[in-house]
């Protein structure tokens, strides 16, 4: 059974890297213009969830989330440098503030579950700027990237060493959010084609 966890954890990390490398190349070439705020929020929330999953004994299944969190912060940095979509609304600033507010809440409660719940909600809300942009410019986002993230999350869930709401909630909800974003992007691409 241990080899299954390690295999799925390794597969999840490979899928994360396989998704991010072409996405980063597309950013550098100017074909993809990610929304800076979404990626900053996702980077922060994913990285914090990684540490919460480790505290909740997620083990090897948490590591793909950690790898993704750090790479996501790099994508946010690239989006800023390459002048991706940096438009922001008051709501975007609230999402960022909520992501940052999860750290003191986690510290005060000493319970990673509360941090994961808040961060999962914030991460889903962080899809807002990207969904808004993808609705108006559906060809500026990579469908393959979001598909690989869905697969990464499925493998990460299988690789978890302990199953609890604190360890499963985030990857499951993120996979579902990616499915919905992909469906909307596909619909918009067909409408505009």
C-alpha cells in the first residue's frame, strides 16, 4: 500500500510540473496572460494549505500541493513581470486579505482544518478574476494546464497518508473548480469561434 501512496504522490508532482512548464513557456512567449491577482491568491493559499496538510498528517499526498504552491507564486511573479492581466477590483483585494488572514486564525485556533476551510473558500473565490478574464478572453488561458491540475489533485488525494476534511477538502474542491472553469472556457471558445 505504501508504494501506491508514493507512486500517486510522484505522479501528482510530475503532473503539476508537466502542467506548469508549458504554462510558464506560454507566459514567457506572451500567448497566455494570467491574472496576477488570481495567481498571487492561489500561490499563497496553496502554499499555506500545504503546511496545514502536513500538520494534519497528509504526508506524501501534501507534497504535490506544496510544489504547486511554490510554482504558483512564481507564475504570479511572471504574470506581474510580463504584464499579464493586473486589473483588480475591491473584491480582489478582499480575497487577498482573506488569504492572509487565514494565518493568524490558524495560529489562534491551532487547528489546520479552519485554515484549510478558509483557504479553500478564498482559493475558489480567487478563480473570480481568472473566470472573468477567461469569459471575455477564453483563448488567453491554457485548457491543458487546468486539465493537468485536475489530474494532479486526483493523484494527490489518493497519495494522502491520512484522510480527513483538512487533507482532502482543498484538492477536491480545486479539481471541481478547474472542471467548471474548463467547461466555461470551452463554451466561450465555441461561442466566439
